[in-house]
C-alpha cells in the first residue's frame, strides 16, 4: 500500500511535466552545451513573444533539464551583475529560475525547478528593478517582504522554505517571468495602488 501511495505521489508531481519538444531540445543543446545560452530581449519581436508566454513545469530528472539549468547559470554569470534569471529569458518556457541567495553566507547562486509561491506577506517593500531582457529600463515596484516558496531540485526532491528580504524580491521577479509577466507591464497596475513603503532594495537585474 505504501509503495502504491508513493507512486501516486510521484505521478502527481510530474504528471504535468510534459516532455521537451524537439524545438526546445534543439534550443537547449545548440552549440556547446557547456556554454551560456543567449538572453532573449524584448526589442526582438519573436523573442518578446516567448517572454510573454506562460511556462510549463519541467521534469527535474530529465537530462535536458540538467543541461538547461547549467546553461541558465552560465547565462546569468555572463552578465557580470545579474542576480536572477528565468528560463523564458533564454528562450525556454519552462518553470525554472536562478537567484542569488543574499540571505545565505557567501551569497550563492541557487536554482529552483517548478517554483511556486505558497504564501506572501502583506508587508511590502518598494525598490528599483531592472531586467536582463529589457534594455535601459528601470522603475520602482512593490514586492512582499517575505514569501513561502516550494520548489524541486534535480533529484526530484521537493523543498519548502521561508525566504525574506532581497532574495524574496528576486524570486518574485523571476517567478513573474514564468507567467509571462514583465516589469514593464506592471507599472500602471502598481501606480494605481497605494502601498506602504517599507524599505528600498538594490536594483534587481
């Protein structure tokens, strides 16, 4: 009975993780798989369309997920100053992000597969944000100060944790990308709201 229950749990986790398409595999493996993927830009109409599309869950144990995760990290590192990136920004509409963990010693970069925000604090921060996919764009945005995050690693293990401060801001920014939401589209909605300003954070790349 326990074995059946475990199989049902695993099925529920990955049932909606569709296999990569031929086009996705071609993009993920193009060129040297140990090199950075190009970061998509809104200034290119075809790339902009990808950035606006809804992303799907990825199978953490798929070999192409591992390649994609690694190439996303290289793409982020290639920017020199970026602190987060989402899979749509390298042309793949899958629910995968990277973020710099300012809340941990050494401020390491960490990946998040199929991340979901389970809870957001009502206390908000107002701070400046930019975007690796939007050239010469900066504005101020409200984000929850604390979030509860659920995600998977490459072994298929589920993690749940509370994330605070600047790292929480980065993750909210990157998870927006997975829903096709760009900060350039959030301006008017947020300017109509009157939230309490708590603290300014460094610019998000």
